[in-house]
C-alpha cells in the first residue's frame, strides 16, 4: 500500500527515486564487463538480457529491504529524513512487497540461466538482505557490503559458465576491496549520526582520519587484483591502460575525500566514472585490441 503524504514527483519519478535507479551506474558497468569477459566477448542476447534483469532485480530487492529495515534510523538521521518510508509517501508493506517481487524476478531469471545460478540465487539474496542488519552489530558491516558487491563477478561467471574459474576469484577479491573502499567513503558522511544511533561501520570504529588513510590502500589493492584478473584473462595492454587511468582518478578522488570527508556526493559522482572506465577498458580489450601498438 502506498502512503498518502504529498510528493512533488509523479508516480514514476517517485518510484525511481525510492529505488535510486540512477545509482545502477555504480555497479552495472562492472557486471557487464565481467559478463563479456566470461563469455569471451560473445554472449547471446538472451544471456545478456537475463543477467541484466537478474542484476537489477537483485539490486532492487536489497535496496528496498534496506529502506524497510532502516526506516526508524532514517527518521533520526537528518540526511535521510525525507526518504519515502519516513515521510509516509510509501508504506512499509509496499516496500516489503517490492522486495518480494524483485526477489521473485531474480529467481526466475536465474532459473532460465542455468541450474547452478538458480541454486545459488537464494545465497545471493541472503547476503543482499542480511547486510541491512549487520550495521547494528559490527563495524565489519562495511566489509560485508564489499562482499555483497563481490557477488557481481561471481554471478556473471556462474550465469555464463556455471563455474568459478581462477580469474573470477581474482575479480571477486578486487570487487570485495573496491566495495569496501566505496562504503568506507560513503559512511564518512554519517559518522556522527551512526554513533548517536548505535550503528557501526569502519569510520565509527577507526575514526575519520584512519578511515581516510585506509581508502587509498583498499583502492590500490583492488586495482592490483583487477590487474591479475586482466592478466589471467589475457585482456592485454589496453585494459592495463584503463586500470592506470582508474588509479589516477581514484587517487584524485581519495584526495578529495581526505579534504572533504563528509561530502556525500563525491564518492557517487567519481565512482560512476571509475565503473565506466573499467567497462571501457574491457570493451576495448575485447573488441579493439589493436588500438594500442
């Protein structure tokens, strides 16, 4: 049931804002990149469509459940007090229904991909939904979100090949560190509110200065594992060039974060560009390898 609080947005805009569809750009480029590499650059259109549907559904399920689980905390945090479940524009039952619908879409898409994908889809869902509660108990919630993002390459390889070869594990490690770095940055803007509400994260545990110093190390280690992934999959110098460009942009981003750790829009804006660079590197490596040399 949809709430009755007024909104200046139309129904489609309101739903898009609730789901934060615009933030798909943070991880969808990675999903497409790993899909293309797993398929040696020749995935079928059906496979691409099913993986994209599964990815969006999984992301929506996790996001809406998180909004439902966090609605009491969102009401007490000035940054999140205008969210739809806080103001009553949407009801808690609507959010749970949307979570269930997206979870069902994920399971159906996984079923049509292959048996392994279908069998492991509930595990992915458990991780996606479980994240919402880890922040109540452990600063490791920041790493847990990195683990959720690490599902992306594993899911892509399983969807295409029903296996997890060595390159996939390198990508999983890279995304684990990449996601942990992003969530550390994003949590910096909520340190005060999280501490007052009893919520935990790496920044609430280590403090802002130590967390800011940790982020470049996480980015560097993640890019190193992405380099191993490129080596194992023979993506070549074009992909390596993309990683070098990502390192430069990430270094600049980390400098910006160190200067303004509480500015929440910085990590989102820059990480869109970093994800796009990763996908661009894979596309060029697979389809235009002779562009360099």
